C-alpha cells in the first residue's frame, strides 16, 4: 500500500477523499442498478423509519446533496417506478420503503460498510474523531455560507 505524505486538511484533500470513496460506492450501486441520488434518497427514508413526507424527503436530500429539488423529485420518481418506494396508501403525501427498497438498501449498505471498514482500517480512533470534528465544522460553515449567513 502506498501512502502519501501527511498534509494539512484542505478542500482538495477533502474532495479527493470524497470522490475516491464515492467511486467505490458507485461501483456497488451500479451492480445493483441504482444511482447515487437514489441511494441517498433511500437512506433518508430509512433514517426516517421507513416512511417520510414527500416534502420532508425532498428537503432532506436537497440538504445532503446540495442539489435542485427537481433532481430529488426525479430520484423519487425513479425509485417509485422501480417499486423501491411507494406512496403510503393511508397518506399519499408520504413515501414509504417497499420490501424491495429495503432489500436494496440493506445489501448496498452492507457492501459499502465492508468498503469503509477496509478504508478506515488501522486509522487510530482519535484521528477519526478529530477528522470527524473538523469535517463537521467545515460542513457547518459551508452550510451557513450557502444559507447566506
């Protein structure tokens, strides 16, 4: 394994790590016939307990991906057409996971967890906590700027 010389965290280092990890995730998703946007959308529904209001889902995914609502609506429609999400029959304004959606989420999550375990193997817990704290602060500041504050 080749390692690079230590350097201070900066936007490029964060972007390189993100894109490398995302490429690995995209490989998993492609094998399952899913896209990154669909995966993030399914994750939001799972995090909400398997059912979530459509507007809340759009807001959650927009906040995560920093994308236009039309992109999220497109992912929701694709997931619905693939019978991975469905309107809640009791409340049409809510979307819920189907059994097939849960299966897809569970299998892609398990595969991505194995990848993450390999990527983070051997990194001291204290370093991961520090990196997490720094990234949370950078995210908070970027979100504040995006919100105009």
